[in-house]
């Protein structure tokens, strides 16, 4: 059982902490049938997609919702 890590809030985290979270959250699990991360990222780099979050401009959930909404089109 793995407890889901919560993304660090912008107001109490560093850029480095947010970057580490994104890299860990979107790390390849080498189990494509069970994972689905690649289908969401569509070949794009998670660091690029989450740049606004890493830079402290937008919260993680806001970026995630935008990515999901775009991937459903």
C-alpha cells in the first residue's frame, strides 16, 4: 500500500521541491497497461507541462485539470 503524496503548496515550498514532486509523480513505471501516464502526457515532458507550477505561478491541481481537459478533446 503506497500512500499518495500530496503536491507541495506553492506558498510553503521551494521551486526545487515542486520540481522533485513533478518528476516523481510522473516517473515512468514501465507498466504501460496499468499506468496511463503516457496517454495523459502524450509524449510531452512533465517538467514542461508543469512549468507554471514549478515556477510557483499556478497550483498543481489547476495545471493537472487543464492537462486532463486538453487530453479529452
